[in-house]
C-alpha cells in the first residue's frame, strides 16, 4: 500500500525534491547522484560518498527508518503507521541506529566534539 502523502515521481537530492521528468537533459547530467535508495516506493538520493556507503551497509529496515526520518522528514507517528509498529519503537530504533552509525563513522576516523 502506497502512502498517499508521499509523491512517487520526484526523487530527493539531499532534502531537496527534484522531479526528473521536469528537468532538461543537461540539468539531469549536472545532478550528482551517489546512491539512490528506495523506501516505500519512493526513490531517495543520498549525496556524499561516506554517508551513502554507510547507509548502504545497514539492513533495509534500519536504513528505511533513517531515510524516512531525515530525508523524507516524516514524523515518528507517520513512520510507525507505515511500518505497523508503535511510534515509541520508531524513536528507540532511530536512537540505536544513530549510535550504530556513529560507531561506524568513528572507525572511519571521524570525531565529534564532546558536549
């Protein structure tokens, strides 16, 4: 079942929605596409090699929560509805996934300032 409030035709470049059908051929060539992930039937473009490669390493269910939350800007309740889980579960899973992503990035040499 396709969610009604998510458009099918556009793709997302970062957080910017781009409709490929509306772009001229030259404009399409200028859009750098590193990875395209599909979530709920919607193609989501992730630019940036490091982020795209790390997201590609995640199991589909974990990746979907991150893409729905941060790239499609869906709320926990919306995500929970489509995944048929409780919204608190979405929050807990996202926190765990973000910790996992942080560990992967730290292994790659990325550091964060202490808060």
